[in-house]
């Protein structure tokens, strides 16, 4: 199968890593895969650089732009049309709304037999506005959602086209079980901690840092050795996290590790429990998959895909979105190492069974097959009777 991934965001964030994991798995199974994306600004490191490092040199460089604008995007649409005519792709897989519109514009003129497939980023019910009805209906031949519940809730928008829940994937070799590195824990300021709760998230108001800190202040009152490790950055970090932690009297118990690069798996293995409250721009909740692969249990809320990714009382705990429920779940796991280890082993087994990149490629291939059939059926229905 010939697949073109179109990603209009140059940043190494959101769906960028899941896309590249999928592309690598598709190439391993024998698919021909190409990428269209923008390059990063000078001095920055982005998706294009990562793709080249993985042996996937972008076939087309898009402009760095946000939002779909018909006139401004003419050059990119023309470039995509030329690429589609030259390489005759079976599927054009879009990951953002701008590249979705570009893919539709190019494919309908240059490659009408190619299926346009969209990965939708969030596991939630989508408002049935005219724009979303067109985007996920007429402008799509198939849609991948981060959870089966989201696919079920939004199938009407797809107008009969395939809508599937497609869980994410994780690099199971990079993220694997292992003992915490004592030197790293000391560098992070975790030496002497009797239990470490961690969160991996960009520091934004929508990620509920207010709830996180309120809950941890309650845990800290019960457990003098507990620490909270925040892995992530954000322009509002002081406003949303540092100052509130000081006001709650827990500033000395909260460690801000910032964004991590090559040592990120080691930082993750420094945790006893991961917490995930609200999915970010990547609805697959990648940090949950990474923690599971490292045999670390997760305490999660019922937001988005989380109830499908965390099996309650088997690979972690799914709790109500209130501080006392969170604090109680953390306390119960930190006080019971045997239970924590059992949940972690089950989480690793779940990751091996469900989150391997090759399994993601297989699930997406099944969606592609349905989408191609949808596209062919739509074309046949529009042909004049005399040609049938």
C-alpha cells in the first residue's frame, strides 16, 4: 500500500511522535510511506528533523501556517496535487485540520481514487456543526479516533464511512521496566522520597493543575515522604503550578523537572505512580502508554480515552475527578508496594498486547481498507449509468 502522511505542524508535539511510530511500523510491514510536513524555523528542532533521523525524508515541505485558508494555501495544495499525480498514493492520512483540508483539495483533483483518512485528536463527542459534518463526512473516507467510545459517539458525523477507535502505540524497547536510577533521583531532588507521584503534561489551565496540587496537598498531609514530580513545561508554569504549590505549603514537596529529552524514560522510571487527569493535544494519552510499558501503574480520571487505556484495579486505578479521590488512590498504592508491582506487571503485559507499533499499523491498515472501499463505492455511485 502507498501511504502519504500529511502533517501541517512542524513541532515535535501532539500527534507528531505517534505519526512517526506508525510510519515506521507501516514501512516495516512493507508499505511505501511518504511524508509532507513543514520544516522547523532556524534554530529549532521539529518533526522534519526527527523524520529525517528515522530515514523518512519529507517528500514535500509545506508552509508553516495554522488554520485552513483557501487562497493562502494554494501553493501547498498545488504541491500536494503534483505529488499525488506523480506517486499515485492509495491513502492520504491527515493529522490536523489544515492538512485535512489540503489533502481533500489535492486528492479530489489529482487522485480521486485515493482515500482521505483523518486521525482525530480527541476522544470526545464532536459538535454537529456544518463545518464538522463536512470535514468528517464528505471530506473524509475514514476517521481514526483515540478510543472506541469516541468512534461510536461520532459515527453519525462520518455519514456511513468507517470510524474506528485506534489506540496509540509506544516504543516498547525504549520504554521498558527497570529499577530507578538513584543518581538521577538525587539530581531531580527526590533522594529520600518514600513515594513519587508523577504527571507528564504541558502546564496549561485545561490540564487541571489546580486539582493535581489540591489532591497532592492532601496526600502530603498524610505521607511526609511523598513527592510530586511534574514533567513538562509551559509559559504559565509559575502562575498555574509554582505559586499555587507555595500557597498550599507544598513547594518543597513538588519537583519541576521540565521537558526531558533522551533521559525521559529514566525520569519516568523514577516514578512509583503516574497520574493523568486531562488528555492534551494527543488524545492517545501517550504518557499513559509509556508508563504502562515501564510497568508503572496509572491513576487516571474518566476523561477521553483514559477509561479504555487504564483497566481499573488491573493496570491502575480510574477515579472521580476530585481531590480526595485522587489523594486516596495515590495513598493506597504508595502504601502497598506489592499491589503496585502487580498492577505494573499487568500494565506492561497490556502494553505488549495492545500498544506495540506493529499492532497500531495493523489496526490502521484495516481502517485504510475500509476507507478505500468507501472511496471506490462513492466514485462508482457518481459514474453515469452508461459507463457502468
